[in-house]
């Protein structure tokens, strides 16, 4: 097959001929004389697009390489779920009627009746998706290249998904500051607008060339060189389509850094995908500055100030709630006098609950308790007694499904029961 995508990554349309058709459990596959569709390979998903044959319109859903004689094709996209090993060696494209064509035509012929060997077709690449991948893949080469030049590390796991981050796994440690320095260097390579070329050296020539991803590959090795041949920024063995000049990458932005197997996994975004990410973040920041009625520069200190204020207000509120309940106890509130229990809201803080428990305990003999919650949500509780071992209350509370534990002074836990059931249980104990 003539791999047009390898020689010119900017070709969006071509006329060609179907060289074979295979029907498997996964669907219908075609092979082509010439192709603008990059198949799934080397950490990158397959190109998608559209094919026309006469009045018929089809969709290229996937593309894959079959090579049964060799295990050297390493697919790190982990997307082998639909991989059909029943296909002969070669490059295969999974194809179906396009969605719009299906909609227009209620009664469709069998694919195998139309898609036959030697059919002349016209191919259209989903170029926006491809260009986004080209920007991000080239950006990955540039950043990995600068890291390799400075630290000698390699990218041992590359993943280019269509939504979310492009990840590269570097096989050595880097600090945040070191990565930011490499990001700046990589972006300088973008500004320099260097050329990016593919070459196909012979086995003999390869021996004398220093390049990344130098592993034994069966067949022809394709090298991607960034910069001048006599002073390249990076050379890497790679099968995927790239942009022609580094300036097209636009921006290389490191978004995430996590330690990974003794090295570091870096998530990046380049080109249009980075712009969309920045726009999304900008929307969030604009929303926040509006809410906090401040500008971007003061946003962090404003949020910190508000959090501090909330903390103080919560402390004040909890003090007020506590003294309100304590004064009810001291005034001899009839419900509390009758049950020796206090009921309060679900969001009642833990510290005043403990204080109220102690006030109840010193005032009343027998079991006392404080329950925070509602009949529908259930209750958190602190309970016990000053003159009986508090732990003796555990089996009693278990009768209404309570969970918890504690010491002789106090037990605590949760119970999903109604207020009246809890009151009945406690008053029942006292009268027994
Ligand atoms: Zn690559």
C-alpha cells in the first residue's frame, strides 16, 4: 500500500482503489492501494474519515495493522478489544455506511455487494482531528527531545487520546521546576519554527545515527528529524504524521505531573487543544472573579479570606448553638427533663456535642445522650452515663440498629431510627 500519510501529512483527499475486502465478526474491512488514513500505531489512534463510491457514502471507523509473522508491532493504545486476528497481514480499515447515508436510505444493500475488490473510491480525511493529533504528537517529540538532550531520559509510554491530556512517561525523575524549564525550552523550539522531516535511512546508515526509540524494528525505520540535519534538536523513530514546521504546534503546555515508576508521567496539551483548555480555565476564573467581586490577581487572597471568615462564623455559630442548648438544659426544658436526651440538626458540629453531653451527664443520673440528625437521614450520637458503665448502653442501642463503640465514659456512633423510637428506648430503660 502506498502510505500517503507517511509522505505528506497534509493531503486530505485522494482517489484510489480497494485492493481487498474482508468480512469478520467485527464488521467489514477494506485494504487500499493508496491511503491518507493513518492506522492505529505507536500510541496513536487511527484516522477517521469518509469514503465515496458512486452515490454511496461510507465512514472509516478504524484502521489497524496486521502482522502475524512478527510480535514487533507494539500497540500501547491498549485498544485491542476489537482487534481481529482473522484478517490477513496488511493494513485494514473498518468501514460502514456513513450515519447520514443510513438516515436517508431505509433499505440498505449488503456492504459486501458494493465494496468489492478493484472498486474505485474517493477518500476524505477527518482533517481537523488529524491536525489536532499532528500538533500534539509533534509537541510530544519536541518536549521529550529537550528532556532527552538535558537528562538522557526516554519516553517509555506515550498515549495520544482525542479528549484529555497527551501523556508521556519519562524513565527518570524530574522536579516541577526542572519540568517547567524544559517546557520553556520546548516552546523556544516552537518559536524557532524549525523544519520537521521524515527520512528512511538504510540499516547501514542507521548505525551511525543517534536517535530516540532506537529499538530493533523489522523492515524500514522512519526517522523524524526536528531542525537542521547537521544540528538537529531531536531525531526519533516514529511512524505517525507530523506538522511540517515546529511553529505549527502553537504552544506546548504541561498540565499535569505525577511520579510514575521511578520516573514521571507528564500530561501535556498542544496547539488548538491547549487553546480550548485555556479558554475553559478562563471561563472558570471569570465566573469566580464575578462571584468574589474581585480581579484575577486578588482572587486567591479573596478566597482564602472568605474561607477564614467562614471558619470564624462557624465557630461563633457553634458557640451560640451550644449555649442555647445548655441554657435549655439549665432551665429544665420539659422534653430534656423527661428523656435526658437532646436532639439537634444533622450539621451540628462535633465539639459542642461533646460539651453538651458532659453537661447532660453531670446533671442527670442514668443514661443521657445527644443526637444530631433527622428521622429521614438518621442520627450521629454521643451517649453514656456518669454512674453506669457507658459501654453497657451499646447492646441496648443495638436493638434499634445503632452502630458504634466507645469507652466507659462515652460511646458514639450512628443510628437509623426515629426520634420517638430513640426516646422510647431511653425512657423505657429508666422505668425498667
Ligand atoms: Zn512519535
